[in-house]
C-alpha cells in the first residue's frame, strides 16, 4: 500500500483519459505506477490522474478500487462522454506537478518513455514530445494520415507533424499557457503547437493497443479532421472568397465571348450543356461556401454559450481545481 505524504513536492502528474477501457486499465495502472514510483526520488511525489470520460463499462469501479489503496491515484469521472479533449483538459486542470504528462490509457504510449522525457524536460525543454513511427499500422490509414497532415499544414497556421499526438510532457509554464486558452472547441494538437516554448521530440516504436478497441471510426475521424482545419484560422473562408472571385472573372470572360459571338454571328440557341453545367457548378460552389461559413457560425454558437467543457459526476479530488501552481 502506497501512502502519499502531503508535504512532498509534486514532481510529476500523469493525465490519462479513459473511455470504456476496463480491459486495459489494470495493466495501465500497474505499468504506470511501477514506472513512476521508480522514477521519483525519495523527497518527491507523483500523481496519476485518470479521467473517466463517461465509460459505460467497469472503468470507474476499477479506478475507485485502485484508488482505495493508492493515494497517488486520482480519478475524475464525467457525467457522460464528453470526448478525449475534455477529458485531457479536466486532468490538466487538476494536475499539480512541476511537470505534467498526458498519455493514452491503452498502453500505446509506453510509460517506460517517461524517464527519458523527464530527463529532457529537466534540460530546460517546456514540451517534450513523443513521436511514434508507423510500424504495424495499416498502409491505407497511414497513407491517409500522411495526406491529412500535409493538407492541414497547408491550410492552417499551426504546424502538425505525422506521428505526433497527445503523448507529451509539459513544464508548468507550458501547461499554464495551455490552460489559459479556454476555448470550447479544443483541438489539442493545434493548441500544443500554438503555445510554442522550447520543445524537443523523442521518437519511439509504434505499438498496438494492449487490449480493448479503438474509439475512432470513419465519422469521428472525419469530424476531427474538419476540426483541425477550422479551429485554427479563417483560411477556408478566404478560399471561398478567392473561389468566388475566380468564378466572377471566368464567367465575365465567357460573357464577353458570348456577346461578341452574338454581335458577329447573331443569336445561336444551343447552349443547353453550358447552362446546366454553370448551374450545377456554381450551385456546388455556393453550397460548399455556405457550408464552410456554417461551420464557423456553429463554432461561434458553441463558444458564445460558454458551456463548461465537461461535468464532473464523481471524483476523489477537491471539487475546484487548484489555482495553477508555480
Ligand atoms: N478516449 C476518451 N474519450 C473518448 C474517446 C477516447 O477519453 O471519447 C481516450 C481513450 O480511452 C484512450 C485515448 O482517448 O485512452 C485514445 O483513444 P483510442 O486508443 O481509442 O485512440 P487511438 O489510439 O486508436 O487513436
Ligand atoms: Mg489507442
């Protein structure tokens, strides 16, 4: 049984979002607590903050039973599934460590890497990022992922890199910066890149999930992909503007040529194809543009409501997150 001494300085907090992870939680908890207890020296403390994102399985009861015997384990349980972004945010708000790491619950982010990440952070890096290679991934999905990163890089102001996800260690400075951004639509990959600070990347071999299954499907990936592009700038809106301007120029030229041909050759009726084409094409362009504007308006709608990112149902932490610790 591990007891936590309140007076010890908190060196490291690890935030773990969990959604229906009952088959892997015991493994993750053991691996993480073995790693962390070996990592911190005598005068220091660590904490594991598991965020139960509205799981419908036994995740919460497992967390509670581990927490009974281990005061290093903190859990926050949401009233329903709010998504990984919200789960990470909750954990980060409660983290009191000098350094804070985020990792997945399925052991795809190996806890063994934390020691190396901490060493790097102590050299003065504010963000130590763990980048995975794509060993063992399906060829098709890694192809799409690569294309997506390339596209997002083009379309947005933030830099995203293939293989870089949420597995990282943050200094208190970087964490406070991250928490100062209170937007409702959170796209962490973009936020991490937006805050800047000194960062370094370490690479590791990709692993498959230890147990359980992925929470992503085609629809959620598509939604996430659109979020990535739209959360960070207004370039898509500008794209609509350019597209509209180009359409005006092209149709102007076409009109001139029509006018000339009418002047010289007289009125010639055939033109069914071009008319239908123009109606369909410009109809499509307009719908897409309105759709893009709609996406932004929808986001503004959620931002202005200022709803909380999540609702906590149960936790063994104080209800209010600590004021950020320096
Ligand atoms: N997750 C979460 N809420 C969700 C979906 C996922 O907290 O709504 C957690 C999940 O439990 C895991 C992490 O986010 O710890 C990554 O999920 P997953 O392994 O399904 O994603 P993948 O590794 O396949 O990208
Ligand atoms: Mg996973």
